[in-house]
C-alpha cells in the first residue's frame, strides 16, 4: 500500500488527505449542533464533546498519538510551526489588511451582481449564552479544522511541488466547492472563497505556519456570525444588504468611492505581505522548493 500511495501524483494525494482531514474536523460538530438544535436547544450541550474532540483532532493532525510511523508526516503536512515573536505582528497586520481588502472588493462586487443571502438560526428563539457558545465553537472548529486541512494538508504538498500560486488557486477552488452544501452557495461566491484562500494561504506560505491563519480565521468567523445574527448581513456583505446594481441605477459616487478605498486597502495589504516576506527571510524561515515535495 505505501508503494501504491507513492505512485499517486502529489496533488491528488494532497486533495485526498486534505478532504479527509476537513471532513474529520468539521462533520462531527455539524452533526452534534444539528442534534442540539433539535433536542435540548436551551443548553449548548454539543459544545463540550466537540471541544474535547477538536483537541484530540488537533493533537493527532499535528503528529501526536498513534500510529508513530506517520507522526512525522502528519506534523510536516499540518505545519504547526511556531512563529518568531517578531513575525506575529506583521503576519496579523497583513492578514487583517488582506481580509479588509477582500470585504471591500466584495462590496464592489455586490453592486455588480446580486450575491446570495446567508441563512441562519433565529437567535431570539434561544438563550443568548447558548447562541454565543455555538458561535464560538463553530469558529474554533472552522479555524482549527479548515486551516489544518486546507492550508496544511492540502496546500502544503502542492505548494512544495508546484509552487504557491497553483497551490493557493487549487486550494481556494476546493475551499469554495466544500461550501457548496450550504443552501446559499452559488458561483458568484467563488471570488470570495478564492480571496479567503489567498489571504490565509499566503500567510501559511510566507510564515511556514498555519497559526496566523488559524487565529484570524476563528476570530473572523466569530465577527461574521455575530454580524449575521444581529444585522442579517452575510460574511461577504461589507455594506447594506439589497443595494441596487449599477446596471440599474448607474455608477454613483458611493460606488466609485468604494472602488477607490478597495484599491488603497488592497495596495496596503500587498505592501504588508511583501514586508512580511522580508521579515520572514530575515528571521531565517525557509521553505521547501517545489522539487523537494513529498507526501508520505
């Protein structure tokens, strides 16, 4: 079996292991929270077992536990590498600017095409602390499991074999398609998911670690969920919902102002990522060349 596995192209192996890691990390919470909504929904009883499972999942994914023969491969694929202190501030700044640019671009896109509206529970039907517990747990599951699977197990091997651009594009496409099970999904959201992959994937590439993306992913999901529950705005809606398309009303001053701000913030994000790359090189972080890639 190991010999047969080695004969499979790296990209295919990465997709298979990434998909398996994503399913293992997210499906148990999806099943538990669905059951929690149907039974005993006044108490967030699904949160404690999920927290325990997520801790065990993370330990296994980063190389701990049985079988020891795959420990090194799991750790290498996961990329749970600690960052030097001097990199954290720059990594978080670059990520925040990247997400800000993405949301502004989404606001521009929302004036060009009609974006779908995300659906969620009615928070007035449940205790506040229960809803808050669900929100935080969902964000932690997304931050840990999705960064481990997509930016670690999936992107890393493809990145080392084919380079970061192909790796991030493929990861972003699969990241978007992984959300196709959501009721609100349609192809107009693919630029959003590709943008998310670019923000988190570039952070993972430059820092050789999934920790910055994990922190930003979880934090961003908390804010997005609270925004959806309190204002009804989906995470890809950076402005008021239901604004008219420019094809109907013309390109007004607000539209051009948003375009200008989006360009400025995007330029700032590019500058921040370039600065992060320079600081990472100075800190001695190295990345494998494409030809060195293996996935065992």
